[in-house]
C-alpha cells in the first residue's frame, strides 16, 4: 500500500549563490504546517459600523495585509534542517533570530525562495 504520511526524508541542496560548498538541507512541511503557513500569508478583515438597533450603516471596509516576513521566517525555521552557512563572524546562522532578514544576502534568499 502507498504510504500517505509525513516522512523524515530531507534533500541537500548545493547553493549556486554560495560557491564552492554552501548548502542547506531541507524537508517538506507536513500538511498541517502547510495549512498554518497558508493562514499566515494574508490576513483579511472586514468591518462596518453598527447602529444602536443592530443595523449596519455606511460602507463596509475591507483591509488586507501580507505577511511575507512572518511566512518566510516560518518556512525557514520549519523546512531548513541543516546548513553550513555562517555570519561575518563565522558563526552558524540562526534561522529563528529576529534579525536574520536584516543580515541575509538577497542573492541567497532568491535561491532559497525557489526551492
């Protein structure tokens, strides 16, 4: 019978943007985490003013917000299982550090975003 559950299989990816030996080892998100990620992508709110008797007045307002930073942080923290990437002091990168996006090379991020 075909197995339809999460596996612990990972994939080592050599990063072209970090020659000669930069790599990350990644895994797929389980379905539950994938749903959580989708919930994070966009937040939508709808509101309107309600009169004293419970009737709606005025034009409803709809607002949306994109959560790219939070989604990327979630993906990196949950999908990258090992790496040999370091900061300028030769210390391993911490994917959960709040400042990771402020110090990360955009060329490497472009490549990671395509995985």
